[in-house]
């Protein structure tokens, strides 16, 4: 077939037909190991052409992305992506998201493989579903995100989004420690501070530490305000945050809270008495006045609301089971999920 006729035939194809044919060609090419050695050449050439195309597309895309945003949760990443799209900034922005909660569990030496391994083992033994969440969200696992941070090109601007919450404040310091003395302009986008300025225009929320809890309009306004006012962190400020990370990394605490503008260490059992009190109150407040067991999910949701999400769901359930194991609470049901069992005070009839 002459080249002119070939181009005419290609242009006449529907986009879906083109994709289907390309898929068949690539699938056939990837099966070259099933063919005789002398028949490998064409298949390998096809794959080389395709891989070269992908590499050029990636390089082109990366070249357009001049700004890297770092957020502390997957819901935050989704919300920020939507806001950036509305503002016409999505194509120029790359988003890195941690899939973890640094306020719970050990954070010692997380910048090292040894520290991350210890954290994974410690939390997996105590928090239901943590290991599964880490591996199903592997693109946002700690190893992957830290590696991506280290690989950010020097010409990219970086914004780390944080708020008044131990998890995000710890994550910000960890990210800065991993970035070290990179020449990039690094900005801190303070969600809580910016939201306070505009909160009166939006429905009230229980707290303002994360994008995932705010309306899309509020997030867009926060991003706009940040862009208007942003100033890169000075070298001195970055070094101060890195020193704070080194201090945090040297501790053995398993729980950190945000109090009076600071990250403070706390004992794991700091909420145990409050949990016991809450269970007792909910038992006494039962509709029939004689409720024997309170569904664990109701206890956990009430605790989250009262403590303004200072700790995560998994941590509260972990403490419930610690109290059950210690004989202070009893349970009834199937301990497979928090909605399938109830809890009561051990001394209750």
C-alpha cells in the first residue's frame, strides 16, 4: 500500500477503532518471547517505538508542570485537583499525597527505610486494615512519596499544604527534611489560617485543618489567596523546621497532638478515660433507658466529633479493644468491623 493511501485509511478510522488496533498490535508485540528468536525483531521495534512515544509524552507533560503541591491525605488531593482544574491550574500542577496519619504511631526516622518499616509493623499490629490501605494505595505509600520528593526537579516550585493539626504539621516537617537544601522555591499553604479569613462566607465546619472537610468554593478561594500572598520560605525558616523534625524523629512517642500552636507528645492511653465516660453516657442515654451495648461505630463517630478529629478512626477503635482486653469494657457481636459489634462497661449488668 502506498504511503498516501495508508494515511488516508488511518485518517478515516474512528478514534475507538484506532485505539483498538493499536492495542492489538501492542499485545501481539509483547508476546515476542513466545516466538522464535529470529521473529523477535519486528515486535521489539514496535515496543521501542511505543515506549519512545510514552517517554516523550511524559517529558512533555512534566515540562508543563511547573508546580508541585504536597498534601497530607488522598481526600485532600482529590479536592485540590478539582479546585486547580476550576482555576485553570491543573495542567501545570503535580500533586503528591501522603496516605498516612502521622499523629498516630511511631514517627522516628521516617526518612529512613528502617524507620518506615518499624512504623508499618507497629501500626499494622494495632490498626485494623492499615496494611491493606497502604498496599491498595501504593502510589501514595510513604516510600513512594518520599522518593518522589527527592526527585523533584530544581526548577519546580513546591507548595506544602498544612493546617492546625498534628498530622499535617508533622508531615510538613518531614517533607521539608526530605527536601533538605534543594534550590526550589518552597511555600507553605496554611489552610487553617486562610480559611479563618473567609469562614464567615461559608457553612460552618467542625474544624478547618484539611481540604477534604471544606466546600469546593472555599478551597478555590484558599488557593487564590495563597497564590496572591505566597512568599518562599527563607533558608533559615526551612532549617528551623528541619531541626524540629529531627527533634520529633528522635522521640519514641506513639501519639502526637496539636495544642497551643505546638506538636506535643502524648501517651497512647490519653483518651481512655474519656472513652469510658463516653460509653457510660451513651448507655445511660439509650432510647429505652436500658440499652445494654452501644454499637462501636456510634461510639467512634461520637468521639471523633467531640475531639474534632484530633485522632483517626483506627486509633479510637484500637483503644476500644485495648480497654476490652484490659477488662474495662466488654463487647457483643462479631469483631470484624466496628458496625458489627457493640461495647458496654464491664461492670454493667
